C-alpha cells in the first residue's frame, strides 16, 4: 500500500512552491506552458508514461485478446504477447464481461489502480470486437479509469476512429526496426486481409502499417509510446535510427526492452540460441537515445493479466476462480478521495525533493555512482532488505538522482532464514552499486555486503534525499569513483 493510503506522510514538508517552468520547458509563451500542463495532466496518473507516477499508481491488464496477426521470432503462441510481456507467462483468458467485472472488483480493492491496459495474450487489434467491447463496458461503468492499448501496429490505422471514440488516450506500438531487411530477421510472417506475407515483403508491409498507425495517432492527438525489443546482433545498433524516426513522427516515449530468450520458451530465437542484451548494453543504447526523447526505463515487461504497482504483480490474488466470487465494489467518490490523498502526498514529496536538491552544489570531480533501493512504492526507501523482490537502481552525482533501471532478485528471507544461494545472487545483481538503501537489514547480510564492497544505509525517507546524503558521505570518505 502506498503511504497516503496507509496515512503516513513525508517528514520534511513545507508549503507548496510555485512551479518553475516544469517539464523542461524554457518558453515563456503561455500557450506552450498550457500545453505542457495539459500533457502533464494526461500522464500524471499513468504508471508507464510517467516514471514518477509509477511509485504511486497501479495498472491492470485483462487478457481478452488471444489471436495474433503476425509471428515474431521471440514469441511462442502458448504464452503472452512478448511485445509487452515477459515470455513464458500464460494468462487466463477472459470474456469482455468477465474482464469488466474483474476491473470493477479491482478498482474497489486497489483504488490507486488508474489504468486498464489490454496487451494480449495475442494482439488486441487482431481481436477488435473483444478488445473494444471490454473498453466500452469499462468506459461506461468506471469513467475515471484510463484506457490503454498495446499493439504490433498492423491494424492500428484501421481502428483509429473507434480508438478515438472510446477515448483511449494511450497507445503503444512495437517498432523493432525501420528496415525491412532487419524486419525479415525478426518476423517470420505477417497476415493481412486474408493473405500471409513472409520475409522482406511481410516486414515491409508491417512497417508501412506501423508508420501509418503512428501518423493516425498523431492526427488524433493520442499519446503514443513505442516499445522496441533489443536483439543483439540484429537491431541493437539500429535502435538509435528507430528512435529518430519515431520521434520525428510524433511518438511521446520510447521503451527499449531487452529480448528475453531461453530454449524452454520454445521460440525461434530461444531455440537458435539468440541471446538478450546485458544490462550494460541496454543502458548504453537507452543513453544514446535519451538526448533525443523521453525514454522509459521502468518497464517491468508485465503479464497480459498483470495487476498492481509496476514491480508488485498481484495477479495471483485475482485469478478467475477468485474474482468471479468477489463483488464489484467500484465507488467513484471513494476512489477520488484516495487519489486526492496521493496527490497531496506527491506535492509534499516534490517539495521535500526540491528542498534537498536546492541545497546541493556540484563538487569538482564529483563521481557518478549507482545505488540500489528497496522500496514498496511512494517514492520512499521503505522496504526491508529481506523482503525486496527487486531493487530500483539510481545514478547519483552530487546534485542529481536519476532512476536508471530495476533489478529483479529472489526473496532473501524465506520463512525468516536467509538462503546462501539467493544472497549470492543478490550481491551479483547489484555488484555495480556502491550502496543499498533499505528500511532495515540484519547484521549478518550487512557484513557480507560490505565484504563485497557494498555499503548499507538504513533509512525511511525520500529516495533522493537518502541517495544524496550517501553520496556526500561517500565523497567525504575520499572516494573518487
Ligand atoms: Fe499496460 Fe502497456 Fe498500457 Fe502500461 S504496461 S498496456 S503502457 S498499462 Fe508498462 Fe508493463 Fe512495461 Fe507495458 S510496465 S510491459 S510498458
Ligand atoms: Fe507474439 Fe505479440 Fe508478436 Fe503476436 S505481436 S507474435 S502475440 S509477440
């Protein structure tokens, strides 16, 4: 549960200060400022489109779309669409009516859930009737839930009117390439208007339709995120070009995701031994693109039936046998109250961050270091080391704290006992971090982490504040890198 829901608050709150430019906008033109404010409002409660929002708001997916109209070489149809999901995951299929009931149940139980996405298990627009029927039912009964869609783009332009009409304000297209020759190595076929296209011909058709879809979204003023699956040796060097083209064509956000490939997934790439990128390779391409447009780095490659904050998947609490027995307790007013509490907390958090950052001055040769954070959300260091299923990694220099990735780890505490193998795995996963910031940690793991060159900081406070304080101490100790 996030802090406002549990009633706790940020320690260093001061009255809210006037906004200074916001969103990186330097213009004084009131039209531009107004546009930025509108844009900010559109993404403010979307955990994927806003990195900051993902600490506070949750999303859910409903798996209503089984069919697909293309074949990606990293996908096995027994599983969820790997364009938006972690391969090897199977979601329970729902009818639109079951899906609508599930959304209303969860909207009551997790009021910070603000976005409903349809992302599979196949392609939502290869199943237009089921997808749009589901959205229709939700738009009617739960008007405060934002609708979101993720597609390979083949049928996007053909459905743009329906998308607009249903007020679906966020659409993701997966663009892995803008070169049909590269595309021929990624897609084995494309099925369009009762005909199957293979090789370069199929990849060319898909690309044309994706660009057409992107254009249609731009004209309809719908926010578009682009996902790209990074495949070393095939499209890794080419993604900077993809980034440039999508930016020129109006995409708002770029999410470069690592290929996850293993023989047991039974995919073409899994069986041919195609590897995924390392963390370092992924970050390097993301950094190369970052100067051009907003990059998403907090994607969790979630399931087609994911529920909860990104990084805390609660889908198993709402399997079909369970949610069908639960009453639909959607209450608009109660949800608005919770959202107002979250917004108040966010303002406090923002003020606290601004205060900390305002006092920091860049020291000469200040090193850029990584720290790993255990958090349950809310933008705070607030989780016990032993309970963390993932660590959020931030890059810190003397004045800035930047989220760069998350790293999944197995639970360290298994019924109260630390497992050696799991612990070693955690150390390996965060080996490039100088410190781990946690709410609590036992003496023994603390000692072992230190032996591995990782300091621990115990705190319950704003992530940026704890990270900057650690950085200051790290520099004072004479560390230069
Ligand atoms: Fe779902 Fe995707 Fe909408 Fe988000 S997920 S349809 S934009 S509501 Fe988000 Fe999940 Fe990454 Fe997708 S973390 S896989 S980017
Ligand atoms: Fe699989 Fe999604 Fe590609 Fe279709 S679009 S083949 S479901 S990864």
